[in-house]
């Protein structure tokens, strides 16, 4: 997998994050059925209403009528690469078991979503 286009797209969209409270900017880029969709975090004064970069990107892909997520890149300026929160992991699991690249300016880690969220649907929908 050539991660460069997704990682670059995630860094670019990260610049548009709305993070006036935490100052923590995150970018995400998804490869969905051969197309790239991006998202950045959008904070709200009521933190519970904040939208994570990954879920913004998923919503954009779904609004375009596409649902099979093949790969995800998540970027932030952190000491170690950040990982999607539990809610984002569950939302991503709705649309497949993509490869996920977690990246900062110097390091990349690649996982399968099922490694970060094992048994995402087991017991919920009677799925194995």
C-alpha cells in the first residue's frame, strides 16, 4: 500500500481543523472504493458535540454514496502517532476492516482495524 497520498491528504486537511479549545489538530484521509475522502476535527465548546476527523471523513464518503473503506490515515503533531478513539473505531468498523496508518511527522504505524477493535460486531448483531 502506498500511504503517501493518504498521509499527505490528511496533513493538508488537518490545517483546516476547528480546534479553538484544545489546539489539537487532527487530519484523516480515507481510501473508499478508490476515492480519497478527508476530514478534520471540529470542536465545540460542549466537548461531547465535537466531531473527530475520522468520523467527519466517514460522513463525507457516505454522503457521496460510498461505503467500503479500504484504508485510513490519521495524522497529528504528537510525540507518538495517535490512534482513533473508540467511537471512531466503531464507526469505521461499520464499513469494513480497513488498514489504518497512524502517523506523526517522523513515525508511521500500520494496523488492521480489527487489531485496534477486535470483535466489533460480535454479540451486538449476532455476527461472528
